[in-house]
């Protein structure tokens, strides 16, 4: 599906439809690698659980291609993804998520954000800036320790971090949340960065399953209120 923001930027959003009336909409925010087959799999997972799932191509702003770019999950892909992220402005990703939320509202649905890695940072950022976001689940976002200082969501929210994550300053992030958003549950998993990526080397199913159950709990809280 193609969506267009108020400023005229058109982007692709992978869409997974549930059977029957959706419980709500989940906006799945991707890692540095773009809307990969794994992100599509996550959308299908949430659709099977009864949610309309949208995964916007956030890198579309930097590439000039509505579909963004799908990168290999290796060092070269990560380096390319980091360059594209640096070329993407925070206000652009906020506008993208707002457009997805507006699409959900047009169908009478509340919208939540769920993000991984870069998408985890984007999820918390957008939830703090967009009052229409009903819930936020942020997985191992590398900039969370910084972003939480800028502003905090008022919706139900949750953060997932990993003890073996070499990309994220764990103790600094925990301390930042204790200071700036003490009401946000921050869960620590005995796992590595990317523990939810089912096709990756650091996938850890027990942690992924537990994080999913906690995310589903706040979705139920948000969508049923």
C-alpha cells in the first residue's frame, strides 16, 4: 500500500490484514535494514493475533524511492542503513507514523507503535510527539537514552533491552528512564541485540515470546480503554 504524508511524501507500507474486524492497528517500525522479510513476518504475526499491521518504509525519505531500500543483514547493509538513517530527519519519521495513524483512524481504529533497533527509538520518539498513538513498545533502540530526555509519551508504553547488547549503553539507558520516565516499564532480557529477529543469528525465542506477551498486554490495555 502507498500512503502520502501532508507534505506530499509518498511511501510504501507493507500491510497485513487480520481475519475479521481488527482489534486495532499496529505500526511496525523497522530496523536499519528496511522492510525486510522479517518485518513482513512480524506484521503477519500480529495480523494472526487480530491486528491490522502496517510497516512503513522509513528509509524512503533518504532514498527518494517510496519503497525505501531493503538491505542485507550484514556489515555492509548495516553501514548503508546507518548512512540512510543519518539522512532521515526526526520530523520526517514522525510525519510518516502520523500518516499511518491517520489511515488507521479513517477505519475507526486506534494505532500503536512497535519498533525494533532504529525503529525502537522511532517508536518512543513518535509516541512522545503524537497524542493519537495509543501504545508504544520499543525494542532495543540505540538512541532511547537520549530520546527519553526530549519528551515522554503519556500512552501505555514499554521498553525491551538486552544484557548482551553491544550497540546500546544498557546502564545509561536504564538510568535515563529512571530519571525521565520512571513509570515506563523497562524489561531486561538475558539475550543479545536483535533477539526478536527470527531469521537472525542473535534470535532468542524465549525472550522474543516474553516480550511479545508483554507487548500484547499493553495493546489490550490501550485498545480496550
